[in-house]
């Protein structure tokens, strides 16, 4: 793929499709939506509104960090607080696909309201080829797939969807993002799922349980930074495990450390993380999050596992 030509073509396509109708770009700060946002901004300039939904499922300081990166590129990001809507919809949901569908519903309802308020007609989003293949193939419902599975976004939510990079896989998206002038922290960023930390909380997704996995994720990311895996994170299980504290039994949370190597997320293998680093992560997680009694390292590749836990 010639990256420069791809960018020129897509900028022209976005201009032709949106015209003067106004559009919102759905930005999460990941490489996919960031590349799309810059493409759309080149095409539409001030006609484009960029919205980051704060769903309460992001990592530490993520909304503010993403807004700061885009401010550096001269693009204003509106952070829309929708935490209550997401936690409300996820309350009591335990089945992974129920959780994913509830997330998708709220995600598009929130954007539907924003599109209406902004008197726009289009939502621009960073769907990539892997998202479509995994949803259509029945692996899991990705948060951003509608038309490809027969849901009409205009009927359901009041906007048309534009997906400028839907034929690309991750390595090409990174090339496009680099060429668009995004900083290395974005074009080399680890993938983070659209449904955020929800994909890493097995069982009930409550603000407290998300906060716990957020703290553990921070520790894993801190400790593994130099190793640069494709993806590394923490997962909170729904079961608990017996531990011991000051000579007394303690029934605590179980955290899984997951680190994988992959090219395009379609297949993956567990990273060979140094033993000392793993031990340090486990020690920090149990010391800094006292409700955790056990930390495990996941060895399974994809297949038969998937990268995320739900
Ligand atoms: P799995 O868990 O299916 O994940 O092996 C493959 C890649 O996709 C990311 N992922 C998502 N990305 N919306 C996204 O935008 C989603 O709903 C979603 N679920 C998983 C995951 O982090 C991995 O990189």
C-alpha cells in the first residue's frame, strides 16, 4: 500500500461523502480512531467535531492525555461524560456477549444524542478489518460493527457511519498514523479495546471492580514498558482465591497478567516475559492493591484463547 496515496484518496472520499452535512469523529485515542480523526480533520477542518466518550472504562488519566495529544495537533477534543449510562447498562450483566451488546447500544445512543445536538449527519469511526472479520465470523461482538451485521445506524441511531480505514489491518494503520504526523506514543500505542476495561473484567462490571483492574493495568504497563509487547494488561477474574495475611485466612481477588505478541491481533502468542519482571509485577499488584491475593500469568495463545478475556 502506498501510504501517501491512501491518505489523499481517503481525505477526498471523506470530503465527497460528508460535504457540508457536518460530522463527529469518535475518538478513543487508539491508533485506529486517532488516524481517522486526523484524516477527517484534514478533509473537513472546523466542520468536524471530535468527541471522546468518557465511559468510565478507560485507563488512568486517559481522557485528559488523549485531549492533550490532539490539542498539540491543533484539534480540539470534547470529553463527554457518559459513565452513568455505561455502568447503568452493564449492571448485573455477566455474560460476555450481553456485556458487549449493552456497551455497543449505549455507545451508539450517546453518539446519536451528540450527532442530534450538533446537527450533524455522519459519525466517523476507526473500524479496521480485524473488527469486521471477528464480529462477522462470530468470534465476538466488537463495539463498532453495525452495518456489516445488518443494523442500520441511520434508522437505529440517526446517523450514517463513515469508516475510512475499514480495509486496513493494524500494521498499515500504524504506517498511516505515522505519515499523518501523529506522535510515536500514538502510532506505536498498544491496542486497547473499544469497550475498554470492560473486556478485562470477568463477571460484574462495577465502578469498584473497574477501578481495581485499572490500578493493576497501570502496574503491568509500567513494568512491561521497555519490553514493548503487542499488548499487555491485567484482567480481574470473577472467582476469588484463598490467601493468608498476618497468619489469618484472606479470601481475595485474582488478577491475571496477559502479555501477547501478534502482528494483527488475529492470532497471538504469550510473550516470554522475564521471570524477575513477572515476580515484580505480582509483588507490586498484591502490595498496592491489598484486596488481591493471587496473580497469575496467562500462557495461552490465540487460538484457542482470544486476547481479551470477554
Ligand atoms: P480478541 O480478544 O478478539 O481481540 O482476541 C483482538 C483485538 O481486538 C481488540 N478488541 C477490540 N477492539 N472493539 C475494539 O475496537 C472491541 O470490541 C474489541 N474487542 C477486542 C483487542 O484488544 C485485540 O487487540
